[in-house]
C-alpha cells in the first residue's frame, strides 16, 4: 500500500508541476541568458521544463513514501 500512495502523490505532484510551476521556471531560465539561435532557446526551455517535472516527481514520491509509511501500520516480526 505504501508504494501505491507514493505513486499517487508522485503523479499528483508531477501534474501540478507540469501545469503550474514548470512553465514559469523554464521561461525564467530562458530570460536570464542570451542566445545566438532560436534552437538554443528551445533546447534550454525544454530541458529546464523536463528537469523541473522530474524534480517534482521525485519530491512527490518521497512525500508519498513518508505519508504511506505513517498511514500503513508495520507488521510485527514473526516470533
């Protein structure tokens, strides 16, 4: 059950980051630098976008893992 909770929270965090956070971070990162070609702009924006989504997925997994560990009681070791 702990894995299921971790996966659900990770998916939720990734979706929220994809919609709300990643576009802003990618635009901010591109605005901080100067470029010689539009391809460089696109490559950096795509990379930052994907990296921030991956970070949100990992953070969501960790949060879900902790929540799942607290909600699901641990089994006692066999005697």
